[in-house]
C-alpha cells in the first residue's frame, strides 16, 4: 500500500483532484469514492482514458488487471481525507472554520469577500461542506495561500470533531445553534453539543473564536477558549445594529472600528450577525474599515439565499436553499416587519426534524395564524399532515402551477423551504 507521504508527492505533481469521472481534466487525480448507489471503482479505467494521471481505488478493477496508473488503497474516502490533512499541515496560515445551524454559507461568503481584499484567500466552493467537500476544499488550497476559510456542515454529533482533525482550524465561528437536523443531533441540546465541537477544538489548541455575544448560549459554549473576539449589538468588541431592513439590510457599525454604515444586498435583519461576523474577522486581521465596507456592500447573494428577486411587479424574497424552524421563523417575522400592504407566504416543509417534526410544523402554523396574509401556500412535508385553512400542495410543481394562475401584483412574497422541497421551482417560467 502506498504511504500518504508518497501519495502526496504524486499530488504535488498533479494537484487537481476529482471524484466525478464525468469531470476529469487532463492530469487530474481521480478518487474512486463509493456510496449507497454508486461505485467509483467501476469508472477508474474510464477516468484514465479521459486523461486522469492516476486513479485511486479500493477495489481491484474488473478482470483483476492493475495498471501502474491505478493506486490501490484500503479506503478511498479515508485516503482522500488523510491526504487533505497532510496537505493542511504544510501551511502555517490562519484556517478559519465556520459552522452553525443557519447563515454559515452567507457568513463564509462575506468573510471571504472581506479577507480577499487584503490576503490571498481560499474558501469552500458553494456548500461543499461535508466529509467529501471539506477535504476537496483543503486540497484546492494552493501554496500561495495567506488565508483559508472552511465551511463545515453537520447533521450529527462527532461530525465537526472529525472535520477538525484534518482541517486543524486556528480560528472559528459558530453562527448559531438552532433547530436544524434535530433528528440526527437528538434535540437542541444535541445541536449545541455537535456544533460546539468546533469550539472544543479551538479550546484545546489555543485557538481564536469569533463569538456572537448576543447569544448567551454561545458565550457559554465559548467559555475557556484562550482568545475570544466578540461581536453583537452592544456589549461586544465589535458592535453594530440594523438601520433598515427593507428593501435591503443596512447596518451601522458603532464600536470596535471606525463608524461605518454598510448597505448590503442581503434581505432581512436576520442577516445582521452574518455581516457583523465578517466585519469582526476583517477588523481582527487588520483589513482597513473602508475595504470591509466595500467588500460587504459588493457581495451579491446567489443560489436562493436571501435574494430579493423582481418577478413581474412583485418583490420575492427567495430564501429557498434550506429551512429549519429557526430560519423559517426568522424569515416569516422579517416579512411581517416589511411595510407592505400585500404579503404572501409560499413555504415548503422542513426536513430532518425527527420526532419533533410535526410539532415544529405546528408551531410555524401558529406563527402564521397571528398575522394577516394576502395568501398562504404550504408545500409538502409535514404541512400535509396538519389541518390548516391555507392552500396545500404535495410538491413545488403543483404549487408552481397554482402560482402561475394567480393575479399577484405589487406584493411581497416569501419563498422558503428545505432543499428537498425545491421551492425555487415556483419561479420557473
């Protein structure tokens, strides 16, 4: 079996890593991963034919013939992660890890935008934040890196702990610990324990945590960490508040750096902590205040995250990348605060809530009932199992057909739901 040191020498010669045989580029390394419904080992010969320099496999190819360009290992995924960890050890730069129930991708994008104004910064592409995406992200960090920002997603305990072992973060942010992935974490206490594994690592490795000081539970979770940089609305190292949230969030930084009014392209006051986190990180790493402001203001949300979309004469808050009870409540309450006469809710079911799912959907219904709406449409998931007076649809395709027939004009419309609901399809022409 090849050693990680020997494999790393090959990687240094061919530093393009791919796990999808359909995306092979000449001179890449193909890692033949296996899953429930696929076996990458079967595609190793094809990857080599398409130009891969080597294929890393954990099964003998069909026919039992091994070429010099096929490297057999015990476990391809473990090898990929170990190689990423070995690569990480070659750097003596800040590695900032970001996790949380809500807002981690937006925070990661904002932090990356701010740091990139001064440093050569590498970060997670899209939301490649799992056991495959994180090692791929690490292996894309080039020798010229001055900063790395790594997003970590998790739906069960010990997951973040595992990522920290090979990512070795020096700095970290937990955006929040809300009602997400309750099924895997085992309730809100389990969520905090699981997300808190990042702070546990920083605590035991003399790291630095950026902490949203408004959240008492994050104060408690960060206790004992050697270096804490706090951000929040008042009692924090860096403080700011919402000046306005419609149509876009405008924030005033009032403490910790020269006073700044930052007008973002983000929708919703619930994005305030994400903006403050990016400002706090930039300020800590001595990015000039005017560059922090410019970077945050230039950031354009995408991929159905806190986007404001003009749709005919309507304004649509498209926040359909994901949903959990915490983010759903925040999005609904944000729409309530917007001074518009006609407001419409198009909400999809929330996934991975386990035994709490029905009750959490019921609580969202109770919240909806407190306010007047032009229309409410609820799509799929456990919304289908509850009695309510609103429009109900089994999937987003049915909801889209209904939506197309409606004469909505000059309305504010919230479109939100878990990824599996594909609520963005409502806007497809």
